[in-house]
C-alpha cells in the first residue's frame, strides 16, 4: 500500500533507472566560504569611548533603577487615578465596594417601588 498521492506503479520500477556503481561516492556539495578569523579584542556596542567600561551588573542595576523611577511617575489622568487606587488599603477598597453595592441595592429597591404602583 502506498501514498494516496503517489504514482500507480509496480514495485519492479524501483530498479528501472540506472544507479551509480558501488565504488563511487555521492556528489559533494559546493564548498563554503571560510569564516574570517577575528584578531584582537572585540568592540562593545554603544559608547565609543574607552572610559565607558562599566561591568554588566552595574549597568543593569542602573538601568533597572531608572525604569523603576519612570514607572512610579503617574502619566496623565488615568495614571493619577491608578496611583490613587494603589495607595488605598485593603479595608478602604472593600469599604468603597460595599458602599457602591449598597447604593446599587437602594436604587434597585426604589425602582421596584416605583414600578409596583
């Protein structure tokens, strides 16, 4: 049984085409270009001055501190609202949610009373 997309041929066709002799090797692929050798020390990206040699750990710590400082600054109206919510304690957040729920319940009761009459 063969592939459903294959040709309908008999099994004797496998040897119908001439192959290569036993002693011959398969054809070799084209040779690749040689990789150039690097001489000397490599250059770091970014600064072009030799005095900018700060180890990676110090540079990463400095960058993380700058990102944290920028993240704490509120951005616009929504950023200020988010900062205000982040300052709330758990008790204050739950109290606000409770007050909102009570107001909604009172409004529903008032609407039900209006519709009853």
